[in-house]
C-alpha cells in the first residue's frame, strides 16, 4: 500500500512563470518596502517556491526619489565605501545619496536582503529602479504590487 498520498514538487528553472510587478515608492518607508520587494524577487510569494531555484518575479520601482526614512535616519544613517587604499574610506548620508543617485538606496537595501550567492546575483538583476514616474517597461504589462 502506498502511504504517501502527495509528493512535494521542486520547481525547475524551465518551469518558472515570471510576472512583472510595478511598485510606486512615493511616501513609502525604505525598509518595509524593500523587504516586500526582496520577498517577490526571491519567489517566496509563490506556492512553487524552491530555495535553490530562482523562481521570483521581475519588479519595477518608480519614484525612488520620494521614499522616506523613519526617525532621524535621513541625517544620521551612513553608507560606507572603501577603495582599498589607506585613507580610502568614504561616508555618505541618505540625504546625499538621494540628491546624487536616488536609485542606490533601494538597490542597496534589497541587495542586502537577498542571498549572497550566484543565485542572489541573478535575483537582483530582475529589479529595475527609476527615480521618476516613467519607466521603459510598458510592453511587459506590469501589474501593481500592493505593499
């Protein structure tokens, strides 16, 4: 007698159906928004989620220049970079990053929430962030993602 009445299916990269989602970041808190985006990029919202397969969807983020931080993080949080030369450490605040390259804040936050492997690098390539309200992906017919 067969005692196993069901089998868990593992998704394969050939079987994955990728959808396109669009997110309006205007007035959204950075951490909460980015954790939802990372969840969708990873594919955890699907019943066919498999940890070792990239089964996530594509995400477009518009109005990245209108995001917000809670508390006093806009002035006190620091992004550090290091050039590997002595004295090559540079610090910048989210205020400075928003003025220069607003896409960096969302890309950096989402990248930190994904796996630090080849799989994570493949997932981050499905994220498209734009500072304004326009994007060149109308042909993919993105659906709004409620966050």
